[in-house]
C-alpha cells in the first residue's frame, strides 16, 4: 500500500498519470509523436539556414559515391533522397527525428519483455533526458544516423542470446553492417559484443552454433561495398578520424583525457539521472532508498549492463592506453540502453506516484532543453561575433550571386568553388540549376567534378576566410582567372541588426 506521503508529492494531473499508467503503449506512441513534432518544429522556426552538417550532406549525397574522404555516405544518401522526394528544409529535420524514433523503438522493444510496458516507457523517458537524443539531433549527421543501428544491434544481440534464433543473429549482422555505413565508430560496439561471446560462460556456448558466424557473414555482406571502397582508396577517411582525435601531449594525458571524457559524458547524463531519481525514492517520500539490484547471476542483466556500459568502458580504456583525447560527441550512442539498465537496477514497482514524478521530471528537462535551444540559437548570436551557420543568410546570398552570374555570363550557374559550407549553401539555396560544388577548389576532394566542364560553363567562387578583395589561395589552381567582385555585405549574425560581414566572391566566366 502506497503511503500518504508519496501521494502528497508534486505530480502531474492525476488524470494524465492514470491514463499513462493504464495505457503505457499508447503513451509511448504519444511521446514519440510529441518528440518528433517538437524537435522538427523548433529548428524549422528558428533556423533561416540549414546547419553545416545538412549542407554538407546535400553537397556529398547528390554524387552517390560509395565513400568519401571524411565519413561513410549513408546519412548523405538519405538526405539526398529526402531532397528529391520533398525538397523542403523541414523534411530534413523530420528525417532526423524519424531516425531517433527508430532508435527509441528498438530500445523500447528490448526493454518490453524485461521490465514491462510501463518500465519500457520510463526507460525511454530517461534517455530522452540526454541531449544526444533531442537538442543536438536537428543537424542530422553521422552521429544521429548511427543511433538506430546501435539500438537494433543491442536488441538483436539480446534476443539472439536469449532465443538462439538465426533471425536475430542475422539482424545483428544487418545492424553492425549498417552501422559501418553510418560511422566507423561501430568498432566501439562490435568489440565488446565479441568479447562477451568469448568471455561469458553462457554466451560462449553460442560459438558452437551457426548464429555468431551468420551475424559476421551478414555484416560483411552488408558492409562489403564500402569495405572494398576503403581498401581501394587506402582507407582515406581514417586520416580524417585521426585528425579529429585530440593529440597526445604527454604522460599525464593517459589519465587526463579519459577522465575529462568520463566527466563530460556523465555530465550529459545528469538530466537522465534526475528523471530516473523517483525510482530510488522510498514509499515514505525519502529521496534515497539505498536499494540497488546488481544481479550478475542473471544473464539478461549481464547483457544489458554490457550494452549500457561496455562501449563506454572500451572507449575510456583505449584513451587510457593511448593517451589520445576523446570528443564529447562520441558519446552519442553510448547511453541508448542506460534507461533500461537503471530501471532494472532500481528494481522498484513503478506505481502511479513514481510514474507521475518521472513524467514531471521528463517534462521539466524537456522544457529546459527547449529554452536553452531558443536562447542558444535565437538570442546569443545577437551578442557575439562568432560564425553561426544556422543564421547564415543563404537564400539572400544565393539570389544575389546567381543573379549577377547570369547577368554577366548569360548562363545558369552550374558550379560553385569554395569551402563546403558557403559553397554548399549557395548550391542548396540557388533557385535554378542546383550548382555542383568543387570543395576547397581541390579536384582531389571532389573527383566527380569534370574540371573541363566547369571551365566551359564557368563558376562562382566565394569565401570569407581570406581577404575579401583577392582570390583565396585554394581557388588559384582551378579559377585563377576569376574576376573578383565587390564583397557582398549582408547582415550575418543579426546582432542587433547592425553587424555586417563581407563575403568575398568572384566570377569565373565560361571559356568561349
């Protein structure tokens, strides 16, 4: 019997709580709809220009390459498909949320037979308190697209070990192979799964069955086109990954770098801990019951613990061994099963009072994220001079430059030369032709561009990282004859309506 003290705790409307408690599956569906609507609407309303990662996706995706010099192509292909089907900026933000919801659905399915429908809903509300699943998703990049593959891999691994069915092993292979097309970070997931099969006595018996080998073969088949491309191109993207990792500076980095990442990652999880805190209250209303359940004799708990903490532990171990730094954004997929894990550890009946507090905690955290999102993207840029991609006036610049190019040459603009963001933004917002981008003016970075055709039809060069009145050095190889135009003065950051930054640009006229 629940004590009166618990009933006196702050709660949402008792009617809403009762509905959620009685209908946890429809409540999960309602949560998904709300989540998608909120995080699609916010960037659509606030951003006048697409974020960098989406501009990059539109630049690379249209070329349909099996690989690139930076990252795998899957999210770029998906953005290109959405462009061709819908072609509106809101669709890219919705795509990001559909991907996140797929992640939630797989994690929910994994939790359902373990903690029931209410516990599964709570597990998702908990991880939705981590900004990797909301605040940072509208930009839709490789970090976001890997989420459903990691979630499917965890679900499949769990079910495969529980049931032994080949279907789940095959789905595990699909998930791992698909994750490679998303981001090479999948190794941080695959290694703990393989080690678990080798080291856990119960799981090791599956090595005598076809299952793990089916998973490996399916993963290789799914990933093989990109793996072949990597071999043929000397693993070109790995140089980019190497450059992204923080460099080793001395012995102390073996301890400092993993410590900083752990602090950062746990800090990102604090709102999730806040949402989960009612699970640890006593019936008398005390904040901490002191009861935790770590049943490592239970195979299911061991697997969930592996999924929740194994990749994080491996990442920290690698940083400790190498001394290399870790980026905070590498934490994106690490907490997918944290919600399920903490519900199991709490081992508490989720009555209506606790459920009400959990939902209230989630609502508070979500409201804070919304406020911070609005302040970060709509208010702070007015008070600093840093570049803000989302506030870049892409449409205005595209209209001005394409119109002038057509006036001077009599042709529709077909090519743009420059850094991927300004050049890609011009390409995206051009009203006709959708010009192709010669990234950094370097044919090696865009080998699909026919330089002879570019010179035959001309191009616009634009930049804001060098003197606006002279061609940037990286344009000299292909466009040394381009005629520099008067720098475009546009309100860039909207700082009180008065800050203006010139954008250098030039016209490479068609060869006659």
